């Protein structure tokens, strides 16, 4: 069965009401589940396969507004703004891509907001491609008519 990890970091399956999954390797989780299930089943065999990883908000890059598919995605080492835009399917027809903002947490100082030219980037102006960091939020406004 496929079981999502709840926001509290636990999973629930039949016979195991709640078990911590966050921070464990797949093998460690499988071992814990086997131990828990052994109360009800003789010699249970459990295999855990991670099919999707999102992580905490601090480990994600989020895109809101006029993206074709606004979403949160896991941060990957070396990720750039172009990678993010490919993941969200580009801009909608109503997007003001060159008025987009990248909001970055800067520690004790709070947040810093940068202007990013997404429309130019998607039109081939590769010098508008910048690295993204874990926790970044990209806000794409709607164009004015």
C-alpha cells in the first residue's frame, strides 16, 4: 500500500495506529514497522520505498501566482530559476513574468526580495537565470490590463 507521511511526520497503517517516519531511513522505518506488526503477524516482512519527497518548507522552493502549475517542490543542489520554471510549466497567459519576485529568508535580518525577469529568462535571456536556495518563494503577479 502507499502511505503518505502526515504533516506531523508520522504514518498510519492498519494495525499500526501511528508511527514516526520523519528522519528515518527506509530500512529503519521498515524495521520499526516489522517490530510493531510482529504483535499481530508472525514474521512480517515490510519493504519501504520512498516514491515522493517534499521535505519541510525550509527544504522546498515554492512558486505562487501566475505559474502554469503553482506548487512546492523539493530543493535540489544546484537548482536554478530556469529549473523551477520548467517544473511549474512556465507562465500563464496572464502572467507579468518580468515583475516576478523572489523572496529569500536571510536569517536574523528577515527576508530579502529580489526582482526576477521570468519572461525574459523563458525567452532565452539566460543571464536572468539565478541560483535558488532552499526556502525560496517565487511570486508571479498577474498582468495589468
